[in-house]
C-alpha cells in the first residue's frame, strides 16, 4: 500500500527552522512517537475509501521508506501564521469560520503538505529505475516514468519528493520549482534534496527555482525554454483559473519529443481535473495515455488496480473518490 511508505518522525514544533535534525540513530533508544501520528498513519487501513490525499503537518518531518533508495527524511513546509495541526478546510481551500482563508492569503498555495500524487510519481520512478526483471509492469513503468538521462522539471514541487527521487534515479538534470511565495522555497526543498543526497550517489545536477506559471520573462524561463524532456505536474490543478497559465508553462519548457507526467487526486472534485485536460488539449497537447489508479489496494499479484478515466462518474461522491487518482502522459500535437 502506497501510504504505508510514510511514517511520522518525532515532532520538532511549528516554529522549528529548516535545519538538519539530530541523528536519531546515535541515541540509545528509539524516539517516542506521538500516538496521534501513529493513529493518523493507520487511518487509510481503517477507512480505505477515505484515504488521505495529503500527509504531514506544517514543519513536521516524515520518513519515506523507498524500496529502491532506503529511508528518506522529508520535511513538510510551514506557513509562519499557520496552525500546527492540518485541517480538512485548509487542504480543500474552504473558508474558515472567521472568514479568513490562510491558503488564500498565501496565494492559494498547497505547498505545506506531502501530497499522495507526489508519492505516486516517486513510486513509478523507483520501479522504472529498478533492476530489469523482464515483467510487463516494469516495462510499462519505464515507458511512463523512466527519467534516467532525462532533463526533468517539477512544477508546484512543495516537498519536492519527485525531484529527489528523479535525482536518485540519475536524471541528467532536475529543476524543482514552486511559486515564488511558496513556503517550500528555499529552505524546505533545499533540506529535502541536500540532506538525502549527501550520503547517496547521483550523477544528476539539481537546481531549485521559483516559478509562477505563465510568467516566462525571468532568467530561469528564458534560459531553459524547450529544454526539459520530462515535466512532472502532481496535484497542480486545483485552481481552475490557473489552468491556462499552467498549459503555457508546459508548452514553454517542454523539449521537442518530451512528455508531461500528470497525476491528480480528486479531493477538489473530478470536474476541475477534467477541466485541466480540456484546457491543455485546447492549448496544443494530446493525451498519449490516461487511466485511473486505486491508491489503497492492489491485486493479489501486486499489480495496480486500474479503471478507465472518465470526466464524469455518476456514482462518485466525496466519500469514495479520494482513494483514486488519474495518471496521464501528455505530448505536443504533431
């Protein structure tokens, strides 16, 4: 199960700066874990239809257990004025009782969580980079997620877990980007990249860049136009008014013959995700492949449980849509 890869590390408090944590392995005993964290981590097993689309509290550190690269420590960004504890209202972008929406005040950024869509990307890249086992599953993973020797751009990176995994998979170059006002910039992303790469071998060149979708006159955009062979967009679609700007950014940075890897949960509704696909098709892209994946269960053989993508699913509601995500590969129209 995808969510079982995560485990909360001992809390450091909501105002702890992004800095290397103490080496817990040197202590004489295992750190005491917060019972609430343990309960939260087990919720997907108790309520599989209500699997969480996001993980972690602001400023918290999570342990991501990668079968390919071992344990990775991931810091979750903090907003200075945000509550220590996450809420469904903040995660869904809904108004709070006092009429003040912290997400709106921070330009509607959702960078203060690790989203399940990022874990889907990470898992796919890990499988693609694993030793060849000759199975159709791995062959397909390499077709979709293979990044070795590719130039990778991650949009709306947040914790930048996909960028980190791509670097470990020896992508040629990786650029982790987020909105200029994102709480993940620069410290959180820098910690997640540097802390986890310092003891691991990689040939990747990794950079961290601010980027606002559709704003293409800065030095980074001007120097990198048409240079990325893979662009990752994981859970970047919750603002309908930004779809056109996002499509413009994709067109600008994508190299000839390159592909866009899209993963989206349905926590803000299926219609808004369908709207993104309509927008990118109108803006010069075609959908090479698309399907829905169960985030909770697998077949007995270990293969993913999938179903056809549809823009409207009549029997779907908030109580059962969060265990699914859509995965798509985009390319430019000929």
